[in-house]
């Protein structure tokens, strides 16, 4: 598959950052690690990868704005904005679990137009451009075709016990556990979405996410023929941090389950 000039820029930047992560992944004992908050680590590997991405993208497309996990927002006034998570799955990375990724997306006037998710440990490169499909190492992707929820494997994320919405997450898990073939918590939102696009997971839902966690993956799922949204049809994923993905049937069935009224004891966590 011939890549566009834009996709070549993005793949070059992502793979360069991936090489940096691979070097640090192989020398974890030498990493300087600081604690940002419960269950939320940042390492020198994370910061180096973000700088690598920013430098490469600035060189190739000077003047674009940025939204980055570590570096925050840089608004240049451009109609284009890069959305970057240099290391999605940081906790996996720091525990020598090779399920992590570089996630890179580009917006134009607020619309996602391209995305790359790269796991350097497995050398799997997921790419998507608006209107041009989604690919894994140049192989076209399609979401899974299953429509029976009890045959589906669903991915999710489980917040740490001291996170505010832990009770809501458990409530949602209980409602879905009896309806599906299995639930997997992997620790990487970007790869979960990429795996839905590839048909490896039939669906995915999670809360408390940020734009850099999901931007590339949202486009990936849509370009693979899937549906992705906030479980509440009146809400925005970027505003609430909640995401639900799957094919049309599974997305609809999961949405119905996730929108069940919360018990009174959990209502306060919703706000």
C-alpha cells in the first residue's frame, strides 16, 4: 500500500519514538521514575519519546499546534493540531509488560484526519486516514462481524481502588460480565481501540480517558467500519472521557447496558 506524504511523516515520527522506547524498555532498571499520582507513572522514557515526536513533527510540518500528555497544549493558531501520547500503557511498560504504544493523531479544524498507533515491542503499526481505511502493517482492517453479545470478548479498563469512579466501573463490569464471553483489561486504551479495529476485540468501553489516549484509535475504529462514541448519545467523549466502540450491533447492545440507571449509592460518583 502506498502511503500518503502525511502518513509517511507520522509513521516516521512514531517509529523513531518507538525505537527510543524499545531501548529504554530493554534497560528498565536504569530508568528514573517519578510518581505523578496513584497508578499514574511517568518516566524518562515517556518524556524522551514525546520530545522525539514533537521535534520530528515540527520539522516536517512547522507551525502545527500540539496537545500532548506530558507537554500539555501548544496553540499556534493553526487549523491543524497533533494529539500525542508518547507512551500509552506506561504502567505496563514499567512492569516489563510489552503491551504499550505510541499514539499519534492529527486534527484539522477539530476533525480527526489521520492516526498512528505503534507497538514497538510487537512491531505492529496501525494506521488510518479519514476516508482511506485502517491498516495493520499495510493489511486492511475490519471490525469483527459478531452480533451475539454472548460470543464476544470485550476490552475495558479498571480504575484503581482509590479513583473516584471505581464503584461505577464495577457496576458496569457486573452488568456486562453475565452477557459476554469474556472481559479483558489490558492497560492501553490506544491498543484496545486498535484491536477493536482489527477484530481482535469485539468491543471496548472505558472511562476517565483523555483525548491523547483515544484520538488515533477513534479514527482507526471508524475507518475499519466500526462505531465509536460516548455511551450517552447526548455527551462528548472528549468532554466526559468515556468511550464505547464496536461494530454497529455490539455498540448498540453495549450502549443499552451501560446506560442502565446507577444505584442511588453510586449517583454521587457520576458528577
